[in-house]
């Protein structure tokens, strides 16, 4: 049956529930282009304000999954993955995927580009010369089988409706809609043919859902729709009231992740979140393994190096990342004042990276892989040195330094201690 997109949008705008067949028709139109960009964006805005009920959420997610291929695997182990709702400095995927592979799991991690003020895993990986973040399905299968993990973007075959809607959401201010987030995440994950999924749902000043209660609602919605679609899923609520790790950007985050993999340790919050997620998904998949041991032993680093080389990146990236990762020509240390850091407007730091060129204002914007922030101070640490700006020129470095300085609060009172990881 043929429908009129504008009529379905109008009905959702006015608060009506759409039938399964209507949602499925809209998704097909988003995938094949018969629904225009304007109509798809209007549908997203209607959902943003009017929500979808439980049935509509499952129907939308399944329809987006079926808009392309659904992978099937013949591997000697469990197929698992993780997804994060996004945060500033969130390079967990770069460490977690090889940790899980070293624990005997297989990880076809379909990741996305940056949305709003948060960085995207694909943008980080694109900073690695030669790395193919959009391989053909056959190559993806081969890399997962041989390296144990492959962190890539959506291919043309996987969830094409989501790929189009994902870009429009970023450009139209509808990123924070719970049903659209759920459908976007799970359509890709269901298309991966997973045995288990763990969700990293961020809460705090740098998250899309700053309030813990809203983030908890999102986590529960994802678990409900995933399990309603036959995918075992766990969700952890993790803190985003500080930059995760010490860096925010693209190449600078890859470098930090490599340092953690090579040394088997790193900024404590980054490592703790990574290992908590690993433990949750391994338990869900029934795998008895030690992710901390996989990290400390160097086994995870070996898997990362194998994955990068198999996808076209430098075979010696782990041995000499400074020889391959781009560097910004200008660095500027940002000095604070006396006392310790008592608060951070983390979203503002994400916007600083965007203004430097490390993120997107529009879906088709280019990203500068070299710019960003390093040595970012955390809560309770001395405010004397807040961060180091990596910029393309002196003028942008100065502007960024001023915004970084304004994003931090300092004083003599004790800094708050946010709950880092909470099981939902």
C-alpha cells in the first residue's frame, strides 16, 4: 500500500500512533529516497516532540534493521558488541573491541561519526592513514574472523535507512530523541547478527542526556527494545561530568587509546569504564575470561594492531603512532588559577573541539583529524594547568584557550565525586 508521507508526519505531529505498516512504509522511503530529506527530517522532529509508544519503537527499529542486509556468522565463538550514546573524549571502543577479541569473543563493531558536541569513533579511526572504515561486507567478515574485531562504519548494505536518518538528526537538532536513538543504535546492532550487546549510556554535563534519570530512561528503553527483538542486552550508566581520559579530538584520542593498549593501563576512569563494559558483555555471552588480564598482557594491543593492518592501516602503528597520526601545527597550554577543579562544563569542551574543526556543524562538513585537547584536567586536580589546545593556527588556538578556561570552575572546596558506573 502507498501512503502520503506528509499525512503520516502530520498525524505523528498531532500525537497519533502510526500503524506498523505505516512506519514500515516510511522506513522504506527513507532508505530508497522516495521520502525526501525534508520529510524525513520533519518525521524526526515530530517523533522528537511526540515520542513513540513501545510497539512503535520496536516496529521502527525492526523496519530499520530490515532496510538492508542482516549478517549471519559461522565463527568458533560468541559475537558481541558495545555501543555508547557518546561523550567527550570517549575512546572506549578503540580499547574495548580488541580487549573482547583477546578474551575469545568476535566483535563486528559498527560505529558512527560525531553527533553534535561528541566525537565519533569513525572520525577517530579516519585519522589513521589508510584505515578503511567502510569495507565491503566480505572484507568485514574476513577481518572479524582473523583479528577478532573490526571497528567500521555502516556499509551500504547495513541499515541504510538509519545511515540517512542519522545524518539528518545531527543537522536538525533531533539527536536527543529517545525512540530515534534506540532505533538508530539497535537497527545497526541487530543487523550485525549479535549474540549479546552492552550499552554504555552516558549521563552528565557532556552527555546528550545530562540528567541521570533521563539517561536511565534511555538505557531501559534500549534494553526493552533489544530484548523485545531477541537480542540479550545489558546497560551501564557511566559518568560524563568530566572528559573521559585526558584527550578530546580524533588523532589525539587514538594516541591515548594506543598508549593504554601498549602499557596495559591509563587514566583510571577510562580503564575502569572499559573493563566494566567488557565484564558485562562477556557475562551476558557466557564467556569466562579476564578482560583486565587481556589488557595488561598486551594481547588486546596485538588484536588492535592486527585489525588496523587488516583494514589497510600501518602495520607498525602501535610501534610508532607519532610517525603516522597527524599533528596540529600550533599548541597552546591553558593555564587556570589557584585551587583545584571543582566543576567542568564538559559539553563546552566538546564544542571547543568542534570550533577547532574536530567536529561537524553540518552533516557534510570535513573534520580536521589533528586538532583537539590533551592533558585535560579532571575533578579535584590542580587548576593551574587545565589542558593543551592543538589548533590549526594561532587565532583559533587563542579562541579555544579562552573557551577552555571558561569551561572550568576552580576553588578550595572539595570536588564532587560522581558515580562512575551504575548498572541499570
